[in-house]
């Protein structure tokens, strides 16, 4: 089920609702370029643009349409202030790691701003302050520790109790001169600059295999692309030679966009535990949206997704003079267990294949920083951030979280606890996993009564999927793969669809 409310814009991302679609061609046969970039989100497009500026012929390969998946479902806060990350980095790594992390993300912000200015991209880019705030007095000590750590990292932060929220706060860390923007307007503008002069964007072209070498080969469903280097910027690496599925956790969160009877706060706000995030967004008709996010959870681990939209709206109405709710959407992010993204060579044996993943909800600045780091590396320049984001680092920090996550996987590998049922027993509009005479099935019964039955066994590593009622999808609780009602892959690490079950006579 989608949220009960008849939202003006419906259950969709405002970024998608307010922009036109794209129609770049498919790859048609084999091709040769300098660099192949796989993935049409923020990391892929910025990497491609920077490499083109370096004189490289670039091919950007996208399985669907560019800027339609994760980047189109962000809250698009462009900031180096990522919750309480700096105290964590200083405590678990060192001050240099915290400094380089902050420097990279500030550079990512600066890159986005410079491209907006240089290429005159109309994308609602607005400079504003970012806050990590709390209303709880017993959380102030954590905020103060973050201020101290962020200052050690070189960020010009301050502790404050003053902000433009319409309710009192106990304290906040504030970082000025951050930004927010319309991510699709920005990236569709960049895409127009990437295309041409020997560089190409190929949509509806699925990369199937990457072979490292001199040259590299990217096998797609439309032909083979030969390149000196390959960048996998596909949110989750579709070719997982370095076991990223065991080094990251998938996380879902939700956004509700609304108008207010009164002024909309202009700062960007997030709580220490990310339970709520807040930012404004100008609309094309002159109205101001308030984007309220939160209610996050590990993918596939809950069964109350629709209620999470209602809980966000309820919280917003308790704190703001909400006039009308217009849009709602959700997103999925992967975060490394040590909380630092993976940006660099894709595996210990890789020579010319690179990866950018594990942005943990902060993809705008991490994606831009990834573009800077990878483009510099590919053209032979040294990046001071490479050692921090090295995908092949030895990850000691976060091991406890990795083990804890793994302990919860066992029970997701079997469906033997199910009671026998028929497909017709599944209520209209719902999805359930049932045991039939033919075995276990994941069954969705559409509002018109049509039955969709697929195998409930995730094609990645054999876990049992769960029904996501908010998005009408089957989500894997082990590693975050998501599938449509007919088994098609919506998000990796899975690459193969859930097999369709044989039709029943009742269908």
C-alpha cells in the first residue's frame, strides 16, 4: 500500500516529478573509449564530467535511465556535516583521518558549487547552514564532543542553541556555507555537457561483466566497451569481487514533502540518530516545500513501511504549521561498517577498475568527492584522500557491527516456519510468503485481483525476502537486494530476478 493520503504529487520523488525524463540512446555494438563509467547517478556523472574535462573520451553506461534511482530519491543536502561523524573518526581512527574526510567532503561541495557557476546550471542551488541538533539535554554532551572533533578536523563549526526551527533545541553543531539543490536539474545539466565530442551516454544498456586488463573490457547486453579504465559507480558494485556485501549494511529511509502556513526553515537539520532531517526546497510555482525525512531501518527488517510515512507526517504536524502534504518517497543507502565510503581500486588485485560505494546517506558530497578522487587517480595524479577511502583497507573498526549484522542472517535463510496456504488466501493489495503444495512462494495480489507469484529466495545468497508494502517490492533482509512483484531486480547486490512460479489454475 502507498500512504493513505491523496498527496497532490502522489507517492513519488519531487525531483522526478518536477523534471522531464531522458532519452539517451542504447549502445549499438562494440565501442572503444578512454574510460567507461558504469552508473548514471551523482558519482558516475561527476566522474565522467571531470574526466572529459581532462580530455578523456568517456562512455557513461546506465542500465535504466540516468538519475532515476538513488540520486533521484535523496534529500539532496550538500554538506560535510554528517551527523556525529567527526568524533567517531577521531576516536576510532585519528585526527588526520577526520581532517581528510572533512576536507574531501568540503571539496565535493566546492566542486558542485563551482560547476553550477561555471556552466550556469539552473538547479535551485542555495547556500545555507547545516546543523546536527538535539532537543534532549542529555544529548548535548555528544554535540559538544562533535564540535571539538570537527574543529580538530579543520571545519569552522560552532556550538549553538539558536536556529530558525519553530521549536526550542537543547544544542546543535552548526556549519555555515553549506548548500542544498535540485539533484536532477543539476545532473541532467551535467549530462548534456558529458555527451558529445567523443564521449557518450548510453541508457538502457546493462553492464554484465567487467574484465580488468590493458585494455579493460565491459561486456553489456548491447555490445562490448573497451577502455583503459573502468569506474563502477552503481550504488552497489554489480560485480562484487571484493565481498562488499559482507562489508556494508543496507538502510532504508523515508521522506515526506509539504507546504506550510508560514515561513519554512532555511537551514538544513538532522538529529544525532538521524531520526528526523529537515530542509527547504523552492518549487517552480514559487511555493516552498519542507522536506522531512527519517524513520530509517535496515532493509527488509520491518513490515510497517506505510506507517512510517504517516509517523513522519504526524511528527511534522506536531512541530510545524503544515498546510498540505504533496509528495512522499523512500530511498536505500549502503554504509560501510566502519562508516567510511569505499572509493578507489575495486579489489586488492584490481589495476584499472575502480569503485565508489558505501556513502551511507551522504551521497551528494561523497559522490562529488569520489569524482574528484577517481578522476585524479585515473589521469595519474596523487589524491591525499586515497588512503582514507581505500576500498582495500583493513577494516578493524566496525567489525562488531559486521558480526552483529551477520548473526541476524541465519533465520532469514529458511522459510520452513510457514503454514500452508493458497495464493487466493493473500488479501487484495498485499504481499505474503506462503507455503503451497509446490513449495514456498512470494505472492502479491494486485488491487484488481491479479496474482503475481515468484520464488521467495533471493538470487544473491539465498536469503528469504520480505514484503515491502510501501514500495510494493520484495526486499532481502540480508544484503539489501530488492525485487519487483514479478521478480525483476530493483536494487543489487542481486543481479538475477526472482524466478516466476508456475501459474496456478486459480490465476
